[in-house]
């Protein structure tokens, strides 16, 4: 295609599709609890497409575990930031000291829930500090155990929690993952 203006002409050789959605920042700022798995990166991507600037928080247990999840999350954030003008910040939070306290003081049956509660409390504090209006997770309403527990136990008054995949049909979600994840760490194509 050729576009001719008063003083310029453009020759378009190929059409490159963008990600679609709303312009970056028109829907405010959110903080995504980002794992190195599939669901939370896809939820983050969806919030970006809805016009949010997405900041990220990742909890790790390094050096007691490998640093692979941190490297993977850093790669995901680099990829995302190509689409949101490098506006998203990554917060890497060591989890091990919290885990030790919980392991020493809580029954085994409650530990996972308490780890999650602690992560949300830390995320909520960081969200307030950076001006994020909501927390985003990759949870799905189909994950009844966690959502039910969150509703009863987490009880966060100030920070809305967005379950980024709340209405997602699992088959449609699997298709989205297949299209967007050419390998485990790359959730969206790198922006050249």
C-alpha cells in the first residue's frame, strides 16, 4: 500500500499486527503477583491489553532453591516492558525468612494459605507505595479452594484483588497459551 500526503509518501511493505487493546496507562497502574508459570503472566498480559501499566512482584526462595524462577520472571518482564514502554517495575522479594517463621509456628495444613496471605500483605504494601490501584493474580474462579480461602481469610480492605483469569474458559486459555508462549519464559513476542 502507498499513502501520499502533502509533503511525504509512505510505502507500506508489510502489515504487522499489534497486541490490540487500550493505550498503555489509560486504566491506571496495577501490581501483578508474577510467578514463572503460565497463568500469572497471561493475567498480566491481559491487564496490559486493558490499558493498565503493570508492575510486578515475584517471591523467591533463593539461595535455598535455584535462581531459575527469578531469571525466568526477569525475561518475562523484559518482554512485557517492550509493550508498555519500559514502565513496569519488577520487585523481587525473598520469601525464605517468612517461610521459616510460618514453618516454625503454623500447622502443616495452614502453611500454604499463610504463605499466600503473607505474599498478599507484602504485595499490598508495595502496591500502596507505588500507587497501584489493584493486585492481579493468575487465579481462576475455577480454582475454588484458593478463591474460597481468599474470600474468607485474606480480608484486604484497601486493595482490590483482580483474578486476571476469572472468566477464562480453560480450552480458550490453553489456546491463548499455545499462541503466546513459544517457550516457557516468553509470554509475548519480543518487540523489535
